[in-house]
C-alpha cells in the first residue's frame, strides 16, 4: 500500500487528481451557468425538457464511442482540425493533442457539464419566488439576493455536484484509455496495466494496492457528496 502511493505511482495519483479536479471545476461552473440560463429563460416549456433530455443522454455517454467521436473531430486528422488548418489555424502547432492533459479535460467536459446540469436543476427549481420578492421588498439588489440568499442555499448542491463530478472523472477509464491507446498516466489505466498481467517481478499485488487506494478515495468523496445532498434537499421540502 505504501509503494502504491510513492515514486512514479504517486505522480500518477497526482496527475489523475489534477485532471479530475480541473474537469470537475470547469464542469461545475459551466454546468451551473447553463442551468441558471435555462431556468431564467421565459421560453417554451419544451426547451427545458429538451436540454434535460440531452443532458441525461450526454452525462451517460462515455467510453469508446465518445473517444472515437472526439478523435474524429479533434484528432490529428480530425474534421475540426482540418477545418482550422484550412483557415490557417494550426491546432497541432500549439502543442494540443487530444490524448494529453488538456485534450482529456475537453473530452471529459462533454459529460461533466450535462451531469452538473442534472444535479443543479432541482436545486434551482427549489429557489422560491417568494424569497426573491421578500428580498426586493426589503431593498435588496439582485447581487445582494444571490450573495445572502441564493448562493448560501445553493452551496450544498454546488459542492456536492463538484464532488460528484470529481468522482466521475477520477473513476473514468475507457474514454482515457481509448484516447491514449493505453498510454495515459491516469490511475484507472495504470491499474488495468497491472491487472492484465503486465507485472514487475515481486510487485504482483501493486495493481490491487492502487485499486484499494482508489476505492478509499471514492468512498470519502461519495460520502461527502451524500451528506451535502441531504443538506441541499432540506430546502426542497
């Protein structure tokens, strides 16, 4: 267990942690903004239903199909890459690769943003119009309302959503594996390497130790998420 979090294996944990934290942060911010925009639009009812339906599908779309779609779009021979090259924008010259850190984060955002939308939609719907009206009657501005009423009420859902997105990215395997052809530094890919039988002499159980650490991290993260979700649901009663 000590060796699984030391040396190059510790670097893999740090790399996975950074990627998960960044994709979760971007997904949480963009997903919350998208939710606020959909809720505030005084448009037809089908618009919210359409966005919710798409989010339900996109949040569960991953693995090989998602990796193939992004490779076909942003790979070295991808459609978007060729279009940008046609207008004299060399995406590859910037150092961007769909299999590196930035590329994997962009791919993860495809399912992170819709997942955050699904988490935040009930929280935004739980904000009662009477609270805004009471704030306005007391002379509070829109900024004051969100600072002293809206955000404090939404904060458990925001933090819980972030933790859920972090756990979602931390445990993702097939998409990153397909994008990097098995060469990613992510912990799930490293675990697969050892469990496939590609073991080093005397380190047969290293893959199981890494998996055990990963399970412990997931238990802590999901426990915190469930506690925050329970707190957020108080305002919906």
